[in-house]
């Protein structure tokens, strides 16, 4: 069978891969994606053939609502994202060159190590949702709403503190020794936001973890 005939029928039967379009999202949604990637995201670009897989690895028991939040955001951006159960995790996975390029505008990613570019001229809404995404990935919210963000990167912790100060949410930071089961064996920086500050700003921080104490996040819409 001729190659052109195969191409013709393949074009009819196959659908083009959907594309991630950050322009379809508002500042809040774009900031949330970056925050949650900084905590729980990873790339797999391939060594020989270019592959642009992006993964968000979440806790299967506690973070299903966060995974649904990602599904809804990516759907709005015109991109499908799969939810895969793997051991104790739920992995939100997609393949998108456009998404990789978008994330790299703000985050340096080198063999799993992440650092923040200088984030300048960002809107207040973008910054609030960036913090929300970081809380939903690397954060812990106490019932009284005192909130911690943990990272092993001093560069990231310093930049997050700058953003919180810009938003009028001064935070405390503590340096902890790595736990015995630590993968990186690096000191851990804990950024603590007081409950009174979270209560004052929580209507502007659309964190799923914070909202668990007040409202339930919507499940993804059915096709």
C-alpha cells in the first residue's frame, strides 16, 4: 500500500493532540499551575526523541480534590489531563510542549531540581494563586488554619517569603534537619503563615486544602 494512502486514512481516523493554551486561563489559574508544579510537578522530556510529559504526583487518599481541580483548569486551557492511580499516589499526567514552555518561563527545572526565576510585574491575583498552588502541593493546613509550606530550596523559600510580604502576609521561617527517610538529605525550610493572616486573606487564596474547612471543591464537569 502506498505511503500517501496510509497518510490519507490515518489523517481521517486520528485526532490531533489537544494543545495547552495559557491564554484561555486567567491570572489566578496560571498562577495556581505554577505553584502546584513547583511543589509536586515534574518533566520527562526524553533523551533521544523529544517527549514533553508533565506529571503532578499527589497523595491518593488526601488529594483527590486537588487532582479534580487540575482537571478543570486544564480542561479550560483546552488540554486533557489523565488521572492515574499508582501505589499510594494519584498522578495527573499530560503531554504538552506548550505547557513545558510555559512553566519554564517562571521555573528552572534541571534533573529534578527546581528554582524560581525572578517573578516580576505579576498581578496580585497571580501571586495569591501561586501561593495557593504551593500550599496544595507542599503545604499543610492545620484545623485552626495556621499553614506551613515546606521546601529544601533556600532560593525558593526566600522568593516565597518575598511574595508573601508583597501580599501583606509576613511569615516565619524555620530550618529543620532532614528526617531519617529524606530522599535529598538536605535541610528543610518551613514557612509558617499565622492563622490570623490566613483567615484575613483566605477569600483571596483559592487553596483546596484551605477550602476543605469551609466548602467542598467542585468535581470536574462531565463531557
